[in-house]
C-alpha cells in the first residue's frame, strides 16, 4: 500500500506543498543549476531543461511507488514555485526517514523553509508515524544548521556520512 496515494497536499500560513508537476521543469532547472543552491550539495548541477524533466519523472515515479515523497514548495497567494522538500531514504520498517530541502535564492531568509519543514515534520510524525527524521547537511551551511536546530534537531556526533566527510548528521525523534 502506497502511503502517498492520494498525494498529500500540505498547507501552511503562506505556503502550499504540492506534488511536483512537469510544468515545474523551468523552475527546477533554474534552482538545481544555481551555484548558490548547489554550493553545499555534492551533486552535478542540472545541465539543461531535459535533465530537469528527467529528474521530475524519476522523483514522481518514486512517489508513485511509495519510496519517497517530494513536494514543490509554492507561495499560497501566487502559486509561485520557490523550492523543494522531501522525505526519503526510509528505513526498512518505515520508522526512520531522511528529509532534504532546497530553496530558490530569492526566497532565502524569509522563513519559508522553516514553515515548510515544520509542516513536513508534523506530516512525518503524525501521518506516517515516523519515530525519527534525519537530515544530512554540509558542516559550513550555517542557514541549514540554524534551521535544523531551530526545529529541535540535534547533532548525531560521531555519525559519519560515508563518502561525504564535510556533512554532519542531525535528527529529531517523536
């Protein structure tokens, strides 16, 4: 049984978190090719619109299979796409998941990701009955570290992200 069917649309005071659409291809291309967004993420930037379209198809296939859930973060008043947030890398018993997020640079520092993360944490704990949610972030990504700490995540000192020595691992438990 797929817990993401029907797809859960989440709302906050200023945001709607909805399923990523093929129509988001241009916004995702711009975001995932941005040097600012990719500064602390060990990935190859999206090279063109077809790579963004392939990424959307892969992500939505994983949602359809119940393997992960990714939301487009949009402004409630205009529908403008501003970022992405997900729960993925579920443990075998589905009690632990990892969150990941990214926000278009024009929307940094306005509290949007805090709002989105609080909503996703609530969904993960209350609807999916997760016991723990983890987050992996670059040790120098001060905005991400502050976001995690503000939302009750604590550093899993001693845990290592194999192959990514610059990352630190944080978690929050129900």
